[in-house]
């Protein structure tokens, strides 16, 4: 008989295992080698059961996977984000020229058609997906689109994202704020497999009374 032991004592750089003291012992039969009557460790290791090895690897993986991951994205209230009161107001989006042109019929095209003129509010949304940011509404006198939710959120010091969604389909815009102009690109999304379309946007700020 021979004795095989594995000890793990304090692993400070693996969160979840920092205060772990682990000692595992395993006894295994071992036949003497030709030149030695005593067991050697390397020969005894072949008797280690796969479950023991798998258990050790699993224990280590728990410690590694428990390490917090940095969150992605931008909080609308971050200090470095653009402030709502600096860009609130009405903007002229015009008619978006989608590429490639998928020749959508009128019944489908409405899902990727925002109001031609919109109003960005400094008011946080309170319903559904609008809780993710600040409200977007049609400018006065402009018809409402088919979208259930419309909101915008800061994604950087001079960048915002505007989303129009029915809950499953719609469009999103990532725009750079250049004085009183929003410039960037819009992309479509659907709840089924369909080629994504893009459109270039230059939206100038306008008087909401117009």
C-alpha cells in the first residue's frame, strides 16, 4: 500500500478559494517495481480515480468562474455621459434611405419607419422598455409611429442611442452629438431572420413649434 496526498492551502489570487484549506488523501494498492520494494509516487498516481481529478478541476473552476466580470454598456446617469438638458428638443430625421433596399411592402416598412420629426425629452421612461432611458416622442403635429416604445440613452460623452421598438422589431440609431446636429447610423432589427439594413442619419435641431 502507498499513500498519495494533495494539499491546497490558501490560494489568494483565486476569488472563492482565498480562505480554502483543502487536504485530500488517497490510498491505493501498488506493486513494487523491479528495482525497488517501496512504492514510488509516480507509479501510484496511475491508480488515482478519474472522479478525484475531475473533482479537483471542478473545485478550481468554481473559484475562477466566481470572479466578477466587468459590466458593459453605459449607465444613463454616468458623470461622463451627455446630459439630457443639453440635447433635449426637436430634431428633423427626414425619411430614412435604407440600404440594401429589401423592397418591403407598406405593411412591413412601418416597423422600421420612425416619425420624420422627433422630440427628445429629459424625462426618464417609466413603462416597459422605456425604463431603459429617456423618452422620445413625435414632434408636435407629427403622427405617432407603430412602435410601442421609443427612448434614448447616452452611450458616451458625445454619443447617444435612440431606439424605436414594437417589443420585437424596430430600429436603433447610434448618433454623435455635433452641436445642434445628430449624425450617425440607424440599423434595423427583427424577431426573425432577415438581412439587417442601415441608413445614414443627419438630424438637425428644429423649433418644436414648427
